[in-house]
C-alpha cells in the first residue's frame, strides 16, 4: 500500500438481518475468493494489524 496509514481498521455495513460476518483478508484474489472456514464475528469492523508498505 502507498500513501495510506499502515494501521487500519476496516468497516462495512451489515446486510439486512445479518448476525455474523466471516472476513477473509489477503493479497491474492483467488486465495481470498476460494477461502473456506474462518471465525465468524458479530462486529462490522476488523483490524488486520499493520499493513506491509510497498
């Protein structure tokens, strides 16, 4: 990432009636698109930790 803060907090608007969200975070579209499992969370925010700059 360039010209962005490395410490971010992602947020989204929950769909109508949704209670849980499974977040997949990565830099490879196919890996994220084909991901399975994960830990569902009730919040509509996710803090992935510091992003790698470059």
